[in-house]
């Protein structure tokens, strides 16, 4: 009886988790390794050690390191956009007010987190050599841009004409936001979050007819 209790205590915690919970643990471990050590040192063995699991368990859920990284990319991108969407939905308002709120959230601490910046850099580096990571990038960017395009379409339908189509407006704003985010992340002393928001507000006014 005493021996059985000892074996039960030694049973790894992850063995009692569902497959989705195990994958979440592996995704978080991969993100921790990417942020801390960068993509070049990343390995299945390193992720397994970070998660406290065997290499075999990772191989059971993922066919390759790239597939796991792609899942981590999807997780972090979708979680961020879902968070933005929920916050915007809670406040409601017109499409233009929602778009302004989206811009404000883009310059909030949750998006200007240095850890997030290091994760994005790693993903962008890996997508050049990984079809899996590249596919997730295209998938998530399309979803991100579609949200903006939908808001611009609603702004036009509400009676505010624009100098460009909703698709081009979405491309323009996403490029502006990405560029300002990158510039701030590289050197936060270049401009304040409030100045970044002001630049985007002025751009929105410029594209109105």
C-alpha cells in the first residue's frame, strides 16, 4: 500500500490533463523558450525540459518543432485579437468609436510588452524557413486585416465616405500601426503612446472625403 502511494505521488502532473491542456502547456513552454533564448537555440529537447515533460510526449502531439511553434504563434495572435475584440465589444459604440478603441489598445501595455516583441521577432524570423509558421502568419494577418476592413466598411455605410476602399484603408492602417509599434518597441523614447494614437487619429481624418 505504501509503495502504491509513493508511485502515485511520483506520477507526473501532466498525465492527468486532457490533450488540449497538455498542448497548452507545451505551447506556453515553447513561448517561454522563444522569448528567453530566441529562435536559433530552440529545440524540442529544450521545450520538453521547460515544460517538465518527455520528448516523446511532444512528439505525440506535434510532428515537428515547426508545427509546435506555429501553434504557439496562432495561440498568442488569436489570444491578443480576442482580448481586443472583447474589450471593444464591452464598450460598444459606433464603428468609428470601435476603430479608435482598437488604435488605443494597439498602444496599450498588453501590446507594447517587450516579451511580446521578442516573440513576434522570433516568429517572423522562423516564418522565412518554415511553411507551418508562414501559413499561420498569413492566416492570422488575414483575420486581423479583415477586422479592420469590416470596421471601415461600417464607417462608410454609416455615412462617412473615405478616399479609399475598406480593403486599402485596412492595409494602410495595419501598416501604420505595425510600423509605429515596431519603432516604439525598438526605442520607446522616440515617441509616447499618446503621440502614436494621435498620429493614427490624424491619418484617419486624412482619408475621409
